C-alpha cells in the first residue's frame, strides 16, 4: 500500500471531470484503492509521497502511431497523403530492413513516448519481421500496454516494401505465434489500408484473425482518395470497412480504425456492430489528410473514439497535445459545416485520451477505485499572478504543456525513474 497526496483529476464520464483538490489516493499493488480529502486513520502508517500542488492525472493512450516514422516527425509536412507516402514515408520505412537502424530508432521512439506520458498504445511497425520483433519486445519490456503490428502490403507500394501475399501471411503468423502470450504488448494484425492490400492478402489475414483471436488495426476512410481507392479496388464492398468485415477481421480481438474521416452510413453501422474504436488524429488531419472527423456527431451516435498522435503524419508524440487540437478542429468543423458536426468540450477530448481508450488496455485510463494505476503528475503551469484550479492545470497542459511539465510517471502502481 502507498499513499500519494496531490490534486487529482480524471474523467468521471464523457462530459465531466472528477476533481479532488488537495486529496490522498491509496494504491494497493497496481490498483487504486480509494481517494479521500482527509487520510483515513488506517492508512496513516503507509508510505506517503507528497506532490503538493502537483496534479495527478491518468497516463495517456495513443491509439494510432507509426513507430518507424518517428524519425520523420515535423518534416515534409507540406505534402498531401499520396505524395507524402511516396516521397517521405515509404523511403523511411524501407530503411527498417536494417535491424541495427531499427534498434536505434525504436529505442528513441519508446523512450520519448513514455517521457510524454503515453503508457498504452496501438503501434504500426513496418513489413520487416526482425525490426518489428525488436519493437514489440522493447515495448513489452518497458511495460507499455498495447499492440504492435507487422504491416502487410502486397500492392501499390515500392518494390522494397511490397510483399508476396503468401510470405506476408507466413511471417505474420510467426509474429502472432511468438508474441501472443506477451505480458504487456501483444501482436495485432495490421493490413496497412485498402489501396496497398489485395483481397487474397486480406482474406489470409482473416483466417489468422480467427485462428489466433487477433486484434486488427488499419486506416479507414482516411481521405477522399483512400475511400475512392477502396471502392475501386473492392467493388464488391459497399464501403471501406466492409472489406475487413467480409474477411472476418472484425469478429476477433479489438478493432481500431485510424482516422474515419469520410465514413458512409455503412462504415458507421459496421463499426458500431463490432464495437470498434475509431481514432481521431488531429495533427495528421491538419497536415497530410486534409479532412476533419465529425467527432461530436460520431460520439453522439455512440461510436467509440480515441486519440492518436499518428507520428509522423502528426508531428507531436504527446497525446495531450491532440486532446487540445481535437477541441480546436471540432470548432472549425462546426463553423464550416454546421449541419455535420457539433464542437466537443475539453472534458470530452480528455476522456477520449484516457478513460475511453484505457478500456482497451485492461481497465486503465482512470484514477477511480479499481483502476490500474498508470498515472502522471503534472506541475509548473500556474502563473505567479493566477493560480489555476486543478482542472485548469490539465487543460493548459494539453494546450501549452511539454514533457518537462510531467514531474512523475507511475506504471502499474510503481514510479518510473529516469
Ligand atoms: Zn497512420
């Protein structure tokens, strides 16, 4: 048992933050036991860590991030999706054929993710088995709860990134076999998206999904170009999402669909039917995708939505920045297309980055009793002339905070050092 004193903020529900100023939280083993304004007598002998005015919040979840593109962050952001893939993304991903290069890049990626408060993530690797194996082993060893996928693509990619479908399936099965019993970070099927995958490949992944009860991540109705390609290449399907449904990929582990910016009614129906997550990646939307998710409308229709940094279509690895950007974009969407969206509130954005997404990773993303204690202490955001309330500290952190504002990080109830 340990006790932490701080201001405590987490999502009560989609619309409300739970705020416990100047309070004590008890953590037993890896779970929250309770929160009190005055420490109960029975806990007074337990070790106490006092963060004073620091604000304790849940650690963040990144539901869409490309680890190999970490080295491209903040570069070539003036391109749009198809050109950006050809000129920026694919040449970088090809470099991961070299395991030594991959190791150097992935060590930096994982460290920076944790430094920025992300402890749960759905991560894309590349087509390369050795490099992607290093990534999943590294994340698992660091305790990050989540998923890593070896990307599959067998068409419309450069020669050095285009797989033979049989070999792609074989390598993916070895990856699933090897890491399905991982404690923290598990494998996920990752067909990149409709334009780079044949029906043969997607059906093969469907068989693996059933055999291993595997989760699946991909990009869904990401841009008008991608949605159109999906319709052209898979004319038997009414929408992008149906491509994966027909292969049986929606019926196994969790399904995480990146972007979901131009969904048809059929896309929405299928995602809701299988209780899938759509991922809003605001910076990526601004930089290379050029479309805005109708977040408010989709939330009101009961779709599960999380947030993603989408490195390197997005440029900042901190998911907290994406919570702020999600609010900003929802206002733009409402302004330009008032019939198609309502703006979201800051508590809704924070909930997407924490409690809503945390359900994917075994009951974390909250500080309520029973939650797995993955948490951050943030500080240094008030002004000398204006002391902020705890909830204002959280909002300001998402708008102008940096990793330097994270004073402590807890994973599974234990403080991380260094
Ligand atoms: Zn992506």
